[in-house]
């Protein structure tokens, strides 16, 4: 009896390990289309494969198609370095469902031997029509220590200037750096459109960002059981200042946390936000879609 139970337990563990690398099944489609305001198609395909299973001759087209089936009809491909920014700009010029943002991730800036040259390449990409935002840029005090913060700040200030020169949305990565992000925005003067990607603050920080007119983009983290403060932040965010994102292949919403993420899982986060905010699902989808077009559109 004990031996049999042990075999069953091991079998469950093996199944769990195997399934951890699989994309979850598609959720119920949304009543009207929305966008994924922040995804990394390049990383998703290279690290997790093609959403929907199997392989595809055109993995980007396959990811777009799987997302469209559940009501996610527009994607924002986000750059984190020169290479991914260049790739994203080219993808956006190839696929009508995709627009791009370009930037040096805050954790990338301190690693560069020639930050100025990398910023010049980002600025050249910023001039392209299908590039609709500058990001993800900002400050990250979780992964970068004191020795790298000066480079992060220099890079962030330069990206703010690029966003203002080209009239593009500024997409901010803010990890454990709320006060410094606001300080630098105040110093430089914020662009007309600011998006706090994967918003991670509490209700008070959300209230301050809303007061400033910023857009708060919520990821799958808002569905996590421990994210009480984040749901309070969502509850304080007007629908017209709210976006939704995957940050794929990371931050997969419940009940699939730990498995690969992709744009087709956006409906799970949208439904969670509707419940948290007490907003009708159809109305929330309409508001998110309109905000996406205002920030990044028209597609």
C-alpha cells in the first residue's frame, strides 16, 4: 500500500514538472477585444515556444492568431536592449496587430560599455512610425545595486527626453523605486503619456500616479492571492487610466502561475480586474481598448 502511494505521488510530481513548461489552455474569450499592452514575443518564442502547442513556421503569426481567438487583437512588443528593440520595430512593420516600444531596460544600462552609443541607436528607432513608445525604461533597485544606479538614472533621463522629442508614450519599469521614479519625472518633466508597466505599488502610490494623469498597466500579478495591496491599487484606478498586460512569458495569471505566459491569457487578468473594481466586464474591455488606442494607437 505504501509503495503504491509513493508511486502515485511521484507520478503527480513528474506530471507537475512536465506541465510547468507547457502553455496553459486558452481561457474563455472576452466579450469585446482588448490589447496586451506589454509583451516580449521574442523571449516567449525563444524560451517557451509557440503558444497553442507544437511548432510554427511563423511563431509570431501563431501567437497573434491564438490571442485573437480569445479577444486579444492588438499587442505591444517591448524592447529591453538594442537588439530586441530593433527586432520589435521590424516585427511591428510586418504585422498589423503589433506595435513596438524601444528602450534599454534599467538593468541593462549599467552593463553597457558605451551607453551613449546604445541610446543613439534607440533614438534612431524611436523615429519609426510603428514604434509607439519608449520603454521599458526606469529604475530597478531589486536587481541592480548601488553601484549601477547612476547609470540607470542617466539612461532613464535620456529615455524621457527621447519620448518627449518624438511624442511617444513613456513606458516605465519601476521595481522598488517608486519615490525615485517620481523624483526623476519631476526633475525632467514627464512626457504627455506615461505608462507604469506591471504596476507594483499600493493604493496610495496608485492614487498619486492617477492624480498625475499616468496610466497604470496591471499584469497577472494582480490575480495572485498575496496581492492584496495591488488589488487595492487597481480599485483606485479609473478604467480610463488602466491597461492590462502579460509581460510574457513571465507573470502568468492564476490559476496557471508558474507556467509560461502569452497574450492569449489576458482574459484571466481582465476578468480579475473587473471583479476587483466592480466594473462590468464589457465596459472594462471597452475602456481598456480605448486607452490602448489613445496611448499606442491607432494600430
